[in-house]
C-alpha cells in the first residue's frame, strides 16, 4: 500500500481543482491511499482581494516572512507518506505566504523530511524563480524534490495581467469586459491534468523516481519561455529593493506601498515591451550564452 499526501492552499479554488485532477488516477488504484491537507492560516487572506490588501502583502511575501498557520490534523503528521504533492501559488514572484509559512513551520519538517516531493504550481506565468525559492526551502528541511509541474495562464503577458486583476478583485472567473479570455489556467488544462497523475503512479509504486521529471516535461509539465524568465529575474532585483525599502520604513508603509503599485503598472506596460523587443533581437546570441542553460535548469529539478 502506497500513501500520498496532497498539500495545497487555494483562495479561488483553482489550485484545489488542479490538485484533485492530478490526484484522480490514484483513487482508481486499490493499492494507493490519498490524503488532502489544506493549509489554514490563523489570519486568513481575503478573496476577492481589495487593491489595498493585495499590494500590502508584497513586502512580507517577497521577503518570505512566515505567518502563523493552524496545525495539521494529527493523522497528517503521523502519515509517513511515500510521496508528497506540494501545490502552490506564486505571489510577487515568490511562493505565497501560506506555502512559505508552512515550509518554515515545524510541521513541514515532520511531514516532508526525507520524503519525495513533486511540486505543482498554478500561476499567471512567472513561476521560475519562485520554484528556485521553493527548492531552497525544501532542501533546508530535508525534502527531496523529484518532479515539478508548472501550470500557467498561456495567454499573452499583457492580456493575462488584465484578466487576472479582474479575477482577483471581482472574485469571478469571467471574460473581463466581455472581450478578454478567461483568466488563469485553462479549464481544459485543469481537466486533463490527470495525465500527470498517470505518469507519476508507476514511479510511486516502484518507489524509484529517476526519470520522472523528463517524462513529465515530455507531456507538457513545464513551459519554459525565455522572456518570462528574464522578466522574472529583473523583477526580483527590483522587488528586493522595494521590499527592503518598505520594511525599513514602517511609518511610511502605506505611501510606499502605493508608490510600488504604480511602479508595477509602469514596469509591466511601459518597460516589459521594450525589454521583450531587445531580447528578441538578441535571442540568437543569448541562446548559447544563457537560454539553453536556463531551459535545462527549469525543465529539470
């Protein structure tokens, strides 16, 4: 009998849908049992967000400052699982506060130490450096990353900004203004995510995970896009400055957070198109200097 634990935190319900879709094949196998653990915060985050509450989470999110979580049920702590499926959202190019809070808690060490872990993210599109941060936290507590699945909104970057903001602030997954596509990971991609569970299942039963990531990637688990990784890297450098500035000046927090909000809008709509054109022109040169190595890194584990 093999035991799987599915860990997730979901505000809108999208990540829970993904978690249950990926896990569906395990329920069909009589030799596999599945437990779900939803991370619960002592002080919950609102959904839908208000603009003020959303941007106010930025400094603590980016600096990976944990908040208090409610303890998991005792049977989760004593589960001795054969595989962990760790689902997470990306907030501000970083794993969300609930996931960071869990991974930095004593409960994560009890559950994940020396256990194989498949990370599964549901994000707008920039997940790469958040995955690096997740790997660092997993390594610190002794978790063994054996696979990664990154599901994203595959629409154009500037379009997905409009649609995700409408979803976050309205709480409704809809065609924004009646003309844009629905936000988030597509319904078809969520519904067909069970293919990843089918891929994982034989590795779980054998207890050997070598080759799993290569097979997951072959079936679309990771979509490396050079421009998005480049923007992720540049955004991380600027976010580091902003987060430090805000946290060092608590008396000016509200004003600085508001300034940061306008900076983000300017960076997305004024700076990113220029950067994209420059990097597109330089792509043949940068492919051998940078992009080929990056692809190997982010398609691996």
